[in-house]
C-alpha cells in the first residue's frame, strides 16, 4: 500500500513540471529565479536538488534549451527558454490538467453536472 507521502510526492512532481514549463513560457529565466518564484507557494517550493535535475531532464527531452548569459548582478547565469516542442507539450499538459481537475472536482462533489 502506498503511503500518503508517496502519493503526494508523485502528484507534486507532475505539477511541478507543469508549473516550471509555464513559468519558462513567459520568458527566459535562470534556475535560482525559478526556485524563488516557486517558493511563493509553499506547496511548490523546491530545493536545488529537485529543480536542477528536472531542468536537465526537460533539456534532454528537447522541451527547453539553456544558454549561458552575462548577468547584470554578477557572474554569468544559465538561462532556460521554452523550445517550440516544449510549447506544444505544455499546451497538451494544460489541456490534460484542466480535464483532470474538472473531473476530480465533479467526483468530489465540488461541482454539479
């Protein structure tokens, strides 16, 4: 039997991927900036040990790309941006998210048909 913590962690992983891609959609962003923005919501706060492997995987899958750029406030930073394939994947994820959350809300009685 799966514990509540394991279920929660799996749910959070998929949601985190959706949110990271959604944030990158709005313009180039570097890792620390992503982590800081996600930290605004306790449920989405992540450590570097979670965020950077996710960014590496998304890059390896061809959904995002990274480039080193000078920073106005210090050393160069690795900025991430969405590739066209990532935009398409994000659109599919969003559609599935809305379909799923609407269905769950109905099942849990939050909405009537």
